[in-house]
C-alpha cells in the first residue's frame, strides 16, 4: 500500500511539473526560472484567459497568495488562469546592492516576460481551449504595475531584440490592477522599493527613466479596458497610485472601473479571511465586470 501511495505521489509531482511552461526554452534569452503555470477549467466553451502577475516589489514574488491561489480561484469560476513567475531582483541583490556593479535583473526583463507569456497563451490558444481574443492580465502591487505596463506599452515589441516577432497581438484584451504600483516619479506616493527593483540602483535616480515608466503619464488612446481596486488604508503602496491611474484613464476616455474600499490594507489577494469583509468584495466586482468580455 505504501508503495502505491508513493507512486501516486511521484505521479502527481510529475504531472505538476509537466503543467509548467519554461517560456524562454528554445530562445536566445537565458531565463530558465521564468515559469508559466496553467490552471485550466474543465472543457466546454472556449474560455476567457487571465495571466496572473504576483506582487513583490519587483524584488521577489508572492507566488501563493497573489499567484497560485488567485489562479485556482479564477479556474473555479470558469476562467483559464496562467501564473507568470516573471523575473525579479532577488533577495541577495536586495541585501548587497550588487546591481551597483553588475546588471542583475531590471527592466525591460519583466516586460519581455509578460509579452512572451501573452505570445505563448495566444499562439497556443487551441491547446489551452481558450479564445485568443479574450486574454487579459491581472496583477497585484508591483505585479499590478507590470499588468498595466503590458497594456500601455503593447505597441513596443520588447521581444524584437531577441529576434522574436510574434504572430499575435501583444495587447491584453483587458487588465485588472489590484492595489497597484503606478507612479515612479511622484515622490509623495512612489513605492521606492518597487522603483528600485524595476530601474536598478543607478536607474532609480534617473528622472527620464522614472518618467518613462510612470503609468499615469503614458495611457495610450488604445489602452484596453481596466479594472482597478485598492484600499484607502493601504500603508504599503500609497492609495493615490490607483487614484492617479484612474484620473489618467478618465482623461483619455478609457473604459474602466475603479473600486476603492475604506479598509483592507495591502497584500490580501483572494484570501477568504482577508483583513476586512469589504475588501474581499473586489473578487465579485471583478467577476461581474469581466463578464462583458465573455460574450
């Protein structure tokens, strides 16, 4: 009996490993740890898909609460989910500031990862039983910055220097940004750790670089529809980040919904025991909002 259980356990691990996609295999990019993990609903109609970007200040990833737990929740609601474990700086460079001497991980690495994920999901839509015209991106905190950046900078092919010319659009069909990092330039509201993670120890002081990736400054006319949610008592990412994004979307006439809660803080993902009852409502607000793209 123990032998049978052991074999079942090994088989489960194997299936789990097979489910993960190393998105840079077969390319010139050396990033073997970047993974895309599908969570697919049961077969039926072609599903909507969401690429999930966990937060972590661009230094690390909250893989569970803002990644795989979110994907399972989406899957349980009939939405195909793909957790993207994109490149981040890492703990050791954070402690040692080694990027003062060595390049390490910084932009545009993360932008390449999200564009490559969009390319794979769309080009393999038949395999995943999804509609390639219903692919969105959801991000939390710094992952929210990445999700919105995917929407705002979709016209720039960050894959081109690698010799990759996708046959599909790199523009998400919709975006969900949950307590997102937005501004890199407004010193009153900037999340400094995320800015440093994205731009590097030297780049964080470069005004042109800060401005170029501050999302409130670059909403394009063809920006996809956007769902934003945050809490006014967020002490990690200043709530004005979401306000600045909402104002920019309104100024450009972009279809969006902004849900703000009084309490709930930061980093709750889809937890059923999140800090306050009201902040848990974002999940149901999102499901109601996103249904417009599922016709």
